[in-house]
């Protein structure tokens, strides 16, 4: 193939075929720009005929802004965060934005990754639960780049937050325990400084003053932590776990005891895909990932339009999914 065959169709080519100016083509493909309907129709027909696509990189260089949104997360192998990414990408696409995914697992890569996102002139950033430090959010906000946090806590001016309603979720758990006649409760969480664990534990204690709660907090969390904690809490009637991965580990930890005695029920929080698998049939509090994504993107795009809004916070409802583990 010769070099000419490799060339991209340019806006000038579309303008020539449509019989309009180069600026008319630019306005046609700029969201919110003013252009006559007749002109828009001619440009769109010419663009379709030529197979024209907007050069996003060139537009970024010319305007100093882009339609890229950075999504910063840690632990791509975490089933809940993986489940959240799909609706986030979908919601961004509905508003004409493109995601740039950044893995914040490695602290040594945070600074290079920050510079990489900034080089794309991202219009905004979404930071999910997990390990990314809040200093990262401060870096973006200092550059007037809007930031929305999902299932994270931060009192940062101009930083918006959306989180599942942990108080509602733990109240649902406590009510279910009462219905089942369970009063001796075990709570399994990650380190107490973890946002989700802390909120869910405090909400449980507020919702269950009439119940006896024994807690175990294990740094790192995850399946192995749940398995270890379950063996320490095997005398409880039910184990309430801050995440589904802790709950799955707890179920297997209890099975490993090979005890003929009473085996506690187990309830998780998240409703990851594995929760419904045959070996577990986990009763759990379901987080609405579609709702989290929709609210997060809505907060972000409104702040892109007006950066100096006061900080906002939204809670997304949850529901109890009853299966066989409890």
C-alpha cells in the first residue's frame, strides 16, 4: 500500500466535499457548538461518505482540553471493582467521553501515571475504592481537574463523592439476623481504617445495640483474611462480612474445620458474580454498580461545566439478596 493510501481523511477533505468551511466541520463535531441544521446535514453526509473520524489528539492540542476521563483504581483482580468498570465506561460513552484506565496498585508508578493522564489533558478523573492515595485526588484538584470519588471518603474542597448506602445495608443485615433469631454476631472486616469496613462496622453497631457483636479486622482483607477470621469466630451464629471476598473465604474456612457442630451462617456485602456460584450461594447486600456509575458520571460532568461548585455527596441504595448461606 502506498503512503497516500495510509493517510487519514482530514477535516479539510470533508469541508471540500460538503462545500462548507473548515470551521463549519469543526463546529459540527464539537458538542454544544452552534451550526445550522442544513450545514450539519451536509457535513455529516460528507463525513460518512469519506469515513471521516475526529482526530481527538489534534483537538486536544488545539483546544487544551479533551473528552478523556481518567479512571483510577487499584486491584483489577478485585471482582467488585471489575464489575463497576463496565457501567462506568458505559455511562461515560453516553455523554461522549472516553475512559483512560490507570492502575494504582504500584505506589512507584503513581507519579508517572499522574503525568501520563495529565499529558492527555483529561477533562476529569474518577477514583474508585481501593489503594489509590487521596494525595492523588489533591494533585488533580490543584490543576482544576474535576474529581469524583466512588466508595471513598475525603473532605477535599471541590471533590464530589458517591457511595453505596452502608447504613442501609447494615440495617438490612441486622434486621435479617433478628428475623432469624440470631443474636450472637461475628463481624469480619479489613483493616479498621479501610473506608468501607469502617463505615459498615460503625453502621452495624448503630443498627444492632441489642445484638452481641464480636469483630475481627484483618489488614489486606480478601479471601484469605475471611478464611482465617472465620475459624476464630466459629462459635457465632452468623458472620457478617464487609465484602463478599471475605465472606467466600469465611465459608471455606468454616468448611475446613470439619466440625459436626453448628456451622454459622455467612452474609457478605457487594454481590460480586462469584456470590451466586454453586459452592457458595452467598446471601449478601447488593451494591448497585449501575447506580454508582450513573451518579459518579453525573457529578463529574456537572463539575466539568462548573468547577467551583460546593463539594457534593450522594448515597446509592442497596438491597439484601437472600440465598442459601444464611
